C-alpha cells in the first residue's frame, strides 16, 4: 500500500486533515518524516479498520514485518443513539451522509452530544508496535497514521466505523428515524401554531420522552417570528438571516485524477501515455 500523495501534505478532506492534526501535535520530529516516507514507499503492507482498533503490518529494516495496533475507545450504544437522533432531526445531515459525505457540521453534532469525533491528544490512543523502538509512536506507527488518513479520504465512513458504527448500520438507523418523523400517510406531523412549519423540522423525531434539540439550520430559524406571506413577497428569495461565508474550496487542476493514479504499466503506454492523457485533460478543461 502506497500513499497517493507523493509530496507535501497527506490528506485532502477536512476529516482526514483534522485527524492528522492529532498526529502532528505529537511533535515527533524525524520519526514523523520517516513515517511519511514509509507510507509513500509502500512499506505499509496491510491496514484493517475495525470498531475501536486499527491493525497494520509495516515492513521495516528487518526481514519480518512489524505488527502495529492503534486503539481508540468506541462510543457506547446510548451515545450513538443520541447522535443518530440529532442527525436524523435535520434532513441536511441525512442527505449528505446518504451521499457518502461527511459535512463539517458533523463534528459539532458529536461535540454537542459529549462525544468529540476526533481524539484530542495522544493519551486517548493506545499504540503498539512489535519493533524494538521504545519511542511511541515510532515511525511504523506514524506510517500507519498517514495511510489511515488516506483511508478516511477514500471512505469517510471508516472513521465512524472506528468509533463503533458502520456505514450500513448508521444509514439504516437514519432512514428509520426519518421515517418515524412522518405519519403513516407519509406526510409531516402537525404544524406549529403560527408558522405552518412542521414541528419535526424544528425538534426532529422524538425519543419517546423529549424532543431532540434542533441542529444546523433549524437552530437558527426556530426563533424567527412568523411573517405573513403577503408581507414578505418582495423578500421571498432572500435568506431570513445573513448567510455565513462559503467555506474555502480546494482549487485543483483537471488532471488531478492522473496525478493520484500514477503512471500506467509499460504494456499500455507507460509515462508517455500519462503525458498524452494529461495534455488531453487540460484541453478538455479549457473547453
């Protein structure tokens, strides 16, 4: 397994970069540099993510590869249920997660539930390596961290799986909770007294005892006064409150995919084919 990044920073998504902030806060010095080099040379032979544990095999200077383990406590079932109710309370989260994306607001949902999504420091991680190096983390652990960040880039649900909830189980729970917010006819529940806004859009599905706190847009809109439609026609297409600045986007060239995949095999053209494809991508990108 080789890191897709050949130079510079590893990790392109916000969630992989946030995860690597923990690694970089360890102040590993040369071990960090050597671990990144190991990741890019393909010396991580195997990487498996399971609830609460990451296992890897890393080839070091000896003939026999080293065994690496990184443990992080999983969230208990009661906490996951609270997080899932909060996520299901907003269609925004369900839509983004069903599309295979982790919105940046997800971190706030976990924090509000008392369960920070990312480890805040090295003390939260249990790290083991079979190498003779007494330093923790060693360069083999550092290489595993980098490959793990790229695994999160490729499949963001691996991060949630590590915390104890797999993709299929999480999405099934969200679908069930969203379905429970509507009546048998498939229409929203009773409307609020003045605004005509369904209560479920503000409080979301209930746990049977109390409504789930509003999150995201509903938290902002819930306190706005009701305005008759005929008095707001001229402002119908305007936001009721100022919109936040758009988050910065990553500017990439049209041949980004080619840079990630590397040169094809010599049998189908090798580097020469890669260069011809790169020119074609740039031409298509300008058209």
